[in-house]
C-alpha cells in the first residue's frame, strides 16, 4: 500500500493544501469554498479517530508548549471563557494561474503578490482556558497527586518525585529552553533576572536592536538561551480560531477538546518604530489577540511608559487553528478504562465500597455519608420555568473551627479525589466585600473578565462558612451574597455587561459546611453532622479511586423514570406526609422525588423501586429526628 504523501501530525498544513488543490482541480470555485470544508476535516477525522492517531497528538499545556514544533498538530482541552467575535482573513489567493489557501494559518506560508486575486473569509475567535478547578489526576499523562489516601504500587520515593514534578510543571516553571520559538531576547553569559528590554524601557529608552525579536528562529536558538514566558500555570490560555462551525455548536463555559494547528509564525516582527507607534496609539490587549503569535510574543513581559501611557503585557497566548473539536463530558477526564458496562452487581459493589469510605471520612456518620453520596451524584437534568430540576445542594451543620480542621479537610480532599473540577471557598465578610464572583465585561479591552462563579458544567463548590463572623457587608458584599444565593437556588449566574446583566445557566454542586443553618445560602437539605469517631482515613488504591470516579461520572448521566404503579405509591405517601405535617410544601415534595431518583441511580437502577423509596423515607426520618434534637438542645 502506498503511504500518504503528507504527514497529518507533523505537517498538517501540507494535508490542508493538498485537499484544497484537489478541490480546485475538481472544478470547485475557490470563491465558494470559504466557510465550507473541502475534505480536510474528513481527512483528519479519519486519521485521528478511525486510525487511532489521536493518542499521537501532543497535548498543548504550560509544561509541553516549549517542546512542540510550530505548525504541527496539537490538541487543547479547555473551557470557553470568552468569545472575541469574528475575524476576517485572506482565505484564498491566486498567484498567476495557481490558487493557494491560508486557512488554518495566521500568515501566508508562501510569498503572495500584492496584486494577486484574493478571497476574504471569516473565522471565529475563542479565548479558552483549562477548566477552572481541574484536578491534577485528570491529566492522563501523570498519576494522581495530592492524595494522602492513595496507595500505588510504586515506591514512596518514585511517587514523591512524580508529585514534585507535577507541581513543578503546573506551578513553578518560569524560565526554560524554548526551541523553535522566536525569542524576545537572548541571555548570554549571565543569570537571567529580568528582561533587558523591560529594564531598558523602565529607564526611559526604547529597546535596542539587540533586544528586538530575531528575524530567524534558527539564529535565535543557536546564539544563546531563549527566554520562556512565565506562564500562569493555573490558567494556561489559548486563543482558538474556529472554522466552518455553526454558532450554536460552541457556547460560553462549554468544555471542548480542540485539535488543530499550532501557529508560531516569525513572519511579522516588530521594529522600533512600529513598536513606538503601537504603544502611543494605545495598543490594547484586544488588538493583541488578533495578531499573529510572533507579534504577540514580541510584547512579552514589557513594562513600558511612553507618553505617560503605561502598558503591561504579562501573558503570551498561543494560537490554535482548530480543525476538529468535540464537546467533553466529565467522564472524558477520567483515567483508565471508561467503557465498562455498568452492570447491576458491579455498581452495587462499587456503591458499597464508596459509601463505606465516605462513612469513614465523615467520622462514621452513616446518615451524612448517605446524603453525601446522593449529593455527589446530583446534577441539573432539566429546567421547568425557573426551577433547575435535579439539583441537590447540601448544608452540613454543627461544624466548628476545630472539627473543620479534621473533617472539613477530609471532605475537601475526598471531593477533590472523586470529581474532576472542584473548588473550596472559605467564606468571610472581608472576602464577600472584596471578591469578584461574577464575570464582568471590560469595554476598554473588550474582554470578559472572569469571576469565581464562571464555572464549567459538573463543577463542585464547597463553602466553609465556619469562618464567617459578624460584620458589615458593603454593596459588593451584598451583591456577592445575592450571586451565591442565586446560584444555589436557581443554578444561574448573573454576568455583568455594565449596561445590562444577563443570567447564564449553570450546573454546579454546592456543599456548605457551617456551624448552624446557613442564613446566606439556603441549601436544598440541611443535615446536622454527628461524627462518632476520628478514625484515620483509610488508604485507597488508585484502581479503586478510578472505579469510584467512573461510578460518579457515569451514573450521574443516567436517565430515570417512575412507572405508574410506583407513581401511585409516591403520591399516596406525599399526601399522607402533608396530612401529618401541614408545613410541608411543593419544594419538600420535589426534594423527596429528587432523592428518590438519586437513590435509584446510586444502585444502577433507571426506575424507582419500592425498596429505594423506603430507603429515602427512612433517611428523611433520621434527618428530621436530628433536627428536632438539635432544636430542643438550643
């Protein structure tokens, strides 16, 4: 068999040009190819998915970007944090009698005469970041880290080295070799302290010729050490350029895997005059996002003041020209086998083990452990008017600062080990008065400034309210309290666009740990926490942890129904409960139905059974008993 005349992995642009040439040779008018796929997408889909090429594609991240060749195929997993609008570019051009294309590139790969015939096409710009709160164990290239309850088969020293490497990769890396990238400057014969270019600008001058970007990548890499941008490893950004995709396919806060071409074209460099002009003209970060990588890279780490205008550029944003994208679910972030069939016996065994572990974590409080399990399985599965059906927020009370130190930390680590995207928020008056929780539109840079509550679907937020003491909330604090309450009650977050506000739907699991019932955050269920022991956390094997993660991710998405016979039983029980307690309302009945659904799927059942309904009623009885005892004591 004759192999392909191109390499989809190392030379994806060659494959794009080849398919374009074939389309033009077959009679297609280049003027009509804008916004259409002429066969390139099918070619890459076959390579990636039919021929198993996806595993060969390097993942773009802060720890890998320095080793990836420009113009090669990469993949990036991230959340759409902002949509920057559309961009026009020269998509096709004709030199003589030959048509060429610039699709999936920032600049033309070959010389293009100024008088040649051109076609202007359009692409979308997305500002993407790693999923907020993404835990290290979701990285398939490394073992789980920061897990004191994990035991692996490797030696403690090897495990420690892996953990140190992972932390270094994500947090501490600042200066490193950067082959194949054009340099901002060259550091020769002395230890790097700060960019000479930045130092020169602070002294009031312009960068010298030696500090300007090099015209040739090879010259820069051969003559000295190249300075690597100091990436924010918690939020490694990527500007993704989208082609031929309907607007409805991509939404704010959705999580995607983008596969495309990483472009780092050294065609456009910044001269001293260009640099001065752009600064004095108020060159802003929004314009920066539309420039090729080389020009963006040229402004790296500058702290300059020209005409009393101070401009700081502290991030280099790589560009990925997306060829194929797919929306990711929580189970796509699991390591190990995720295609197991959720058979009843397997699911029940996993449930028993996980519930036992949760019981130990919660000081042998079996009631709290059962509710915690159902909480971890909850999600918003539909919306009826303003009601987010399926959500199940939980408030554990009777916590003190002392018990938080033991059980609060246990809960925090357990949730972090079970779920891919988690956050822990110590709530104080000072935090409420100063924090930026909601995303805000900045019209000076034309960017959406992210807030803490801009979260991906399936995120978990644990709130420690034990640190909240008496104090006065300023207007910001009042607004932040309202935002948190709105998220808990309606699973919506208000985005501030200055002239108006827009509610965006969310699906975030909320767990509140407090001394008494939270007055700020009205959870769906309040459970007094009653630990009876402080046994140490048991060691859990990595394989077992992966099973628990799989269990929580897969069963959370299961469909559920109630047959007519069980529906009659439930209705009769709710009527009887209403007669016994007139204070019960529609919200209480809706919560019981949600608990029934969660209980059934926790056993791997898609339909509510009488046994599981009885279990829900018993849990509710035990919970109400605790509330009555607590009320009597107080």
